[in-house]
C-alpha cells in the first residue's frame, strides 16, 4: 500500500512541476526604451529576481533575459519590477549573526525592486538572503532612497533596533494627519509602510486611507471518504499481518486558514473526523474481530500548485491525534485487548490532492504506522490510505 502511495506521489509531483511552468501576459522595457509585450514565466519570486524567462508568443522559443538588459518588467496588473542602483544594506536579521554596529553597511548594488505603490511617492521592496529592505522615491525623481532598519547588539548583548526609517518618513513625506505619535507605532512591514505612503499620496485630499493588514482566508469544508489499511500483530516470538486491505470509512469537517502571503499558496488546517472500522477474520489458528471507532484530529500544513483557472493541486503534511471511543474493541481469539489500547494513538501523515473550481476536492492521504496496543510483549500496528472527497461550504 505504501508503494502505491509513493508511486502516485512521484507521478503527481512530476505533473505539478510541469504544471508550474506557466507563462502569463506581461512586458519588459529594454535598455533602449522599447516596450516588448510578451509572456513571462511567473515564478512568484520570494527573493527578488536577477533574470526571468519569457516568450514572444504561445508557441515561440523560451528565452532568458537578465537585469543588465531590462529596465522594467511586469506581469498583468499585479506584479512590477524596476531596475535601480541603490544603497543596499546587506546586514542580516538572523539573531545569531548580529553585530554591535547600529549603522547600516551600505554597498551600491543594481537590483530589481518590486513596486508596491506608485504615486506622488513610490514604495519599493527588496528581499535577499536573510534580510528585507524597503525603499522610496518622491515627486517623480529618479533617486531611490533606503528606509533604514537594522537589528544590532548592545554592550550587554541585548538586541536593539535602528529605526531611522520613521524619522526619514516624517522628514521626507510629511503630512498633517501623519503625526509623530502615529509614526512611532509604524512597523517595518509592508502593510504599515503602504499605509503611510498611501496616506501621504492622498494627504491633500479628503480621503483618509485606513491601515489594512494582510487578511487570511478561512474555509470550511465537509469531507468524507474511505480508508484502506493494514493491521499487523507483533510479539516477542512472531510478526505478521492479520488484516490486509481493511476497509473503513470517515466523515468530518475541515477548517482551513490560507496564509496572507505568496498568493495564499500556503495554508494551515485542522480536520476533526469520525472513523469506523468493522471487520472479522477467521483462520485455523486466529480469530480476530475488529470494531474500532475513533475521533481523529489531523493538524497540518498545505501548499497549493495552480494548474489553471479551475484546477489546483496541493500537497500536505501533518500529524493526526486519535481518540478511540469506549465502544471500540479488538478481540483476539475471544480476548478483548481494548483495555490495553494506547489512550491517544497518533501518527504523521502526508497527502496529495486536487481542487476543482475551489469547491470540490479530492485527496489521497497516507497515514504512517500507528501503534494501537499498549503492551511490552506485543503490539498492533495500523497504517492506511485515505481516499477523501470534500465540498467547501464557505
């Protein structure tokens, strides 16, 4: 059974990797100022790119172009990068590698900056290895300046912060309603800095832009399915399967929270569900009667892969906690071993799924070995595949 899951995992990973090679409508501006409309491979960059792949039409050759040849590029109305030479502070934010110097260590670098806001003042973002930086420009000027933020150590090895970006905003982007008190509570985060720059851009008008934090999305789904499992009995003298292809059923609710970054491709979930196994096996030397009901509570993390507008794949891992019901029994040759069951059996799991139109879902989940019998001399090992169908309520 585990081999079947591994084979399906390999196939689905190959499919998902291929599916991720998607090109979206975009453009780039070359060094001579020409704007070239094209299709760009959207890798949803975590760190700012230094190059990208593009093709001029659906069936044309895929080419790679780098930062030396491109002034600007964008994908749809959601993503835009511009090339700028800026003063970059590469100081780490890793606590173990902090120094005692509170001042940034600037180096001139040419990078692609992600455009967050354009207007009277512009806001830009850069993420490197172990640090993130924000920059701004104003009044259509070509000069892009850093907003300084740095973690450093004091003489007592306490962690302190250089928050010069707050004073920089007050001095360079003044607005009557953006008071010193408000700026003192301004975090070095995308949502807070966007709030400030948006308010500055609308300072002369009547519009007051509220600070909007990145939102999480909450989904609730009903999910049902079948479990196909194996049980194995072991003791000091022997080991062997007494059940192959043991069939049970499950039904429950899944609560999922999609995290507010990376296009909500990451999610956390909890899925309380009722499980039931009922089966009897008779042989010459063994009589086994399984009547096992439990409440399972899987906790996990999920990553989505977008195939097209209607279909997306996902992979998930997590841990499941099992709470057997008192009505459960596992009878060996007339002897019920339920009293010696683990009070809360548990095991890790891994799953692969497909979502259709963000409503229907199908998942194959492998639950690794779970020990059911609390006995030093013998044990019952249970592992199973779950075939799950879900429907999103909201």
